C-alpha cells in the first residue's frame, strides 16, 4: 500500500508525506520512519527492539531515544499521549497504532483522470509513444562502491553522537583512500574530525587536522559550498571567529539553500554581539528549519540575550525535554535557569543533563559554580578539576582548577599565569575568554584589572548580564562600581539590538514587534 489512511491522516509511504485535510504535516526523517514502521506492523505491538532494528540500526540507541522520538512524532501529529488517537504506548513493551490502517484507494492522480476521461485517453496514447525513451532517461545507474560508502558515512554523521561520528569518520577516510581528491569525502573527513573537538571534547590536534583537510577540499573544489562550509567549521572549532564567518558566508553565497551553514554563521554573529543579525539569519531559513540540528537552541539563546526571557525559556525547555542527545540543549537549559536566579531548578536540570551521554566541560563548570553558591568549595574544586580533565589543552578550565585547588595558585606562579593569559588573549577573538583573566586578576587582588577584562569582553561581544550577576566567580568584584558599569554597558548595547529586531520587517510573530503594533492601531 503506497498510500494509507489512519483516521483523518493520509500517509504516502513512497513520497514520505503525511497530510490532514489536504495540508502537509511536519513529519520527516526519523519521525516518518518510525510512523512507517508502526504502519507496516498493522495493529500489533511493536517492541522497542523492533523499532531500534527497523528505524535506527546500525546506530546504537536506547529506549529513552525512542520515547523522545515518539514524543516529537505525536507533537507533529497533534496527538495527546494522555488520550492518544494515533499512537498508543504499551507499557514496558513498545508502541502500536491507535486505529486500524486502511488503504487509500483513490489517489489524487486517479481523481483527476476520473473527471476528464477523454483527456486521460489522449494522455495514455502520448505516454505509450514516449514510454521507452522516458524510462531509459529515468533509469539511474547503480551507485558505485565509493558512493555507497559516502552515503553510509553521511547517514552516520547526520545521526549525531560520538560513536556515530567515529563510524562516519572511518568511512570518509576509507573513501579518501579510494579517491584522494573527492571533495565530498574530503569535506566529510574534515567535518567529523572537527566535531571531535567542537562536540566531543577532543583535542585541538583534531581540529588542526580538519583545517588542513578542509583547505585541500577548497583547493580541489573552489566552487563547492560544502567545502567552504567545512573550512568554516574547522576554523570555528579552532576559535577563529572571523575566518569561520568568512568561510561560512562564502558557502551561503555559493548555495543560498544551505540553512545549516547560515545558522552556523548566526551563532558566531551572536558571539560578536550582533544579536539582530544572528536572529535574522536563523529566521531566514530556505528549507525545513527542523533539519538544522542546533537552530532551536540558538534561537533560544538569541531571545534570551535580547531580553525576551519568557520566549527563550520555552524554547530551551522544549529542546531539553524533546532532544536528550542535543549537546547544546543539555547545556542551554540549566545555564538559562542559573543566569535567571532559578538555582534549585538549575541544579536539578544539570543533574539530569549530566546523566545523558553529552559530557561537556561547560556542564562541569556550571556544577562548580552552583556548588560555590551553596558554599561547598570542595565540591566546586572537584567540578572544576573535572572540567579541566575533559579539555586538558583548554586554558580557562585549567585556570579555574588552579584557582580553586587546595592550595590555590598564588604568588609568582599566579603572576606568571596572568602574563601568559594576557599574551594568549592578544589573538583570541572569543569574548568569554576574558573571564579567565578577570578571575586570575581577582585572585591577585587587582580588582580594577579584573573589571577592565570584563570591559574587554563586552567590547568584543559578550551580552549576558544575567550570567555575570548570577555567577559566584565574580563575587570579589560584584560590589565594585566598575562591575555595575559593565552590566549597564551590556544592557545599553542589548537595548539597541532589541530595537533593531522589533523595528524589522522580519520581526517574529511571538515578539511585540513595533510594526505589528502600528498595524493593529485603529486608523
């Protein structure tokens, strides 16, 4: 059955479409494959093991992943888990359809032929005359061994998670062995190496190797948007904001439909304090926004920094609940709660996030900051040491570990580390890197220098006043007038960006846009 009906839904299994009353529903990718699997099994219960084998294999997932995907599918269908119409949960076993599936015997094309039988007869004659040449053109050659390897590599890479990234990398390297100048294989081999650094706590050597391979991809394929996007990602993972933006924007110029790269550039605009530009880029999607993996978290962050706190919280929470394998969602929701003074909730969300397979030094650092807020310096020291162990080549976690060790760094070693940090920051474009210098100067008793380091962070793009207020790491200077001036500087710059958004023609509907208010005013 190519087309079936499930209550008021029409499902085209060949074209992977789900419709209700002629309108298409947002059911794609894994969600559609899950629905198709349930349809193929009819009215019987489909166990977790069967779903893993049919929908996710060869990737390794657990029942929680399936549960979250079912939640996404229900959301897309408008189904209520408490009173399900389409998908029933069978406790401890799996899932089954909530109603029988019946074939949709009258397809749209057949409806049109029934209305115009004479035209249909003419059409049949024309098709008969052209049939042989048409079929000959439509037949595609079987994919080569290299193409099959690349397709499988792309599939693993799109799944996310560390193990899948490693599987993809091995396949890309295998493809490169067969075709060393294949731009697609070069791009994939670079991106999966960079992901080791950016997503999975790998060292900088992986990102440096990724940069070399991406440079080769661009050299071989200068008109390839994928190659330029890969170069941007490698630069991004090495901390080169300007170089990454340049490459990302080159990729989007070559392929305006490349929403994922546009969103990657948006993240870096945000880091530079260009909040309106970041939000605009993430709203300017040319395809299905749901296919851009971390876009929802970025939108939440942009809303938060612009001061739309309620809307931001709703987005963060939704990603956290529906996508347990989203590494940035697992960081974003606890950090949001922390920055807005909801410390008990932040601690609970952080505990849940740390049970998921998305370990990050940022989560360990936040754990340490929460420990400091409740006066547990020993727990904080352990958390900061854990963050340093995850990324031993990163300077900021190392400094925190030294500052909260027992005994803490002091005297000449502290002065040497301050000097080394100042030198390193000369070529570091990331605003938050200045926090390390501020903490070291605080420890040395140089409050004025610490405030100056925060001023630099704001000048380079830092816009999160809530975090500065909430974090106990800034307690030694929190009462200093200079610290309050930093907060006011952030708020002033943020207000200007917020007004740009509210005045824009693309201002999103869930914000109090000025243009909307003017339209709503009586004439």
